[in-house]
C-alpha cells in the first residue's frame, strides 16, 4: 500500500479477498490508519475514502459517493 501511495498519480491496485468475517476490512483500515500516521511524521499526506459497498442500495452509487468526497459537495446520482 505504501508503495502505491508513494507513486503519486501512478496507477496501482490491490485486491483483497476472503471469507466474510475474517478481518479483511479491519486489517485494511488498521494498515491505512498506520500509513496516515507514518505519512504525517514525514509531512506527506494522502486522502483515504472508505466506502462500505454492502450499505449501498445500488452499485452505481459508489460514483456519487466518490464525487461527493472529492468535490466536497452533495451530488445527485
């Protein structure tokens, strides 16, 4: 994850899979929390947007949520 963030604009992805309840989300959020703290110590930063897809009524809403977080204002779907 750190290497992907350090790339600043370069494309990278990470796929995490596993059975429900095995700690994928908890582990990922803890890694992100540690990276944010680590980057703050070096005066670098990055933006993290957490979207729980299980809470979406329509998969296309992910785009609306991303736009709202990036632009900082309410968007219509």
